[in-house]
């Protein structure tokens, strides 16, 4: 948040004691790029928890943070490029997590199937969390001009909120 001082100068950040205004869940629309390095899934977890808290979605954070972490770790592991892209959205009472990495889709069908299977095997925890939340997830071609791979998960808020309460973690 910036303060408008009415004087032609660079904006200044709001003071730390300024009142915190909670954003509506429907306003959640965050994207960021991070390095494809082993430390990045931890950064993605922390950012996701902060973003969800700021949008009144803390009750869905445990499942969503786990999903972001699993997808980020997989993207960083498979990406031949220096960065991966993370997208968090809230639409139709569901959290939508998408990660893009630079790993090109394989033209050869069998090689592509083996590559996808390798990703799916590494995403066993993600599969468990998404199923427990009654959500959906998948792997496919990136929609961007540069190609790459897109991994996504949709977590209905009701399922994500009940994830730990219903004893699915651990």
C-alpha cells in the first residue's frame, strides 16, 4: 500500500502500524516466478501461506501449501530452465494452483508417457492430498509460447478446509 502525500515525489510505503485490510477470497490472483532450485519449494510454501492468510483463506492453507510444495519440488526437479512459474487463484469456491516449468513435452509418444509417469510417481503425496480434498490435478503441455510443462491442481475450499480436521494428513 502506498501513501499519497499530495507532493510530486516517489511514493512511500505505508507504516507498519497501518490497519490491515483483509482481501476477499475471490480477489486471490497471484503469480510469481522463482528459481528452479531446491530452496524454492520452501519459499513457495511461505508465500502461499501468507497470500492465503491475507485473503481470508487460512482455513484452507494446510492442504494448499502442501500441494504448492509438491508441485514446486517437481517443477524444480524436472525443469531444464533457470526458473519456474507459480500461479494461485481462487474461483468458483476452489483454490487453483498451477506451475509451469521449461521441460519441453516429448514428441515421441512413449517417451512422453514415461516422462509423465515419472512425474506422477514423484507426486504421490500430491495425489493423496488432492483426493482427500475431493479435488483434481493433472499434467500437460504449457499454454505459453515457450511451451514447457504445466502441472495443476484444483482444491475445493470445503475439502481443503477439512483436510487436517478429517485426519488425512500424516
